């Protein structure tokens, strides 16, 4: 016997689960293009307003349109400017700005242009105030990149991650996922097969919820 309370609880849990799935699937997340493989286990550079820290040369194996650093502001929220230049000529390739909170967090900036693959670049980080910014990193020993803070070379390096220009949600990637999955299949299977399976699973979950609710209503009537 299924009580009405059980049916209502099951239906609510099902609806909440579907809602959370839809919410997480529509959230944009930026795919990592490449990183410097540097942990952020201590502060590598402190940037008061106007101070510059430049790191390079960084080999760009793939194009990128965003940069993520790790750090926090001290005393008050701040802004961090990031400028990407050609390591040889000094030509500015792209720039961006990111807010920095007082809690140690990822600092993500969208660049105003895409940095092409195959370039040797330097990334300059500039404190834009009002508060100073502490950037996380580690020792640069064994790394090809070098960090200069205020024009002076340091034995440290700032952790940097290069990102795609725009975020992509899980749902927006579904067509690509299904097309690639269809490559490893029997001859009669195509990308449409995975769409059908996804719809069947969703319909089955909804049908199960309706069946439980209907059974509870019928039991209540009896």
C-alpha cells in the first residue's frame, strides 16, 4: 500500500531532482585550454594599485580567450587587469579585467580578443585597486616561465590557467557529445539514438512519478 504522503514526497523529490538537473545543465562553465601546472600553495606576488607582475614566456599550444588566476584582495575588494603580449615583440594581443574578492578564490577574466595558438606570450597582472591583491603560486624551479614583479625577477611563479573565450553549458554540448559517442557504435546507431534514449529516460521518470501519485490517489479513495 502506498500512502498519499509517500506519493507526494516521491513526486516532490522527483521534481526537485529534474529541476536541479536542468539548472546544472544550463550553467555555463569554461573549459580549460591549458595551464602552467603550478600549484598555488603560497602567495607569489602582492600587487597594490598600479603595481605590475609579468610572467613568461608562456608557450600557447592552443588558442585561448580567458585567463584564471587564484588569489584574494586584502582590506577591500579590488580589480585585477590582465594584459597578454607577444613575448618577442611586446605587441599587445588581448586584455581583460576581473574582480577580486576578500576571500581566496579563482579570479577569472574574459579577454577582449582571442590569443592564437603557437604564440610565445607574456601575461602581465596589474593591480587596479583600491585594495592590494595577493596572487597564489609556487616556486618556479624547474619551470620555463619567469615572474617579474615591479620589474624585478623573483624565484616564484603565479598559477595561471588559460580558458575558452566563452562558457558552455552541459546541454549545449549534448549534440557534440552524442555525435562523438556515435563514432564508436554498430553501423545502425547514430547520434539520434542517444537523443531517443535520453527522451525515453526522462519520460520513464515522469511516468513513474505519475503512476505512484495515481496509485496513492486510488488507495485513498478506497
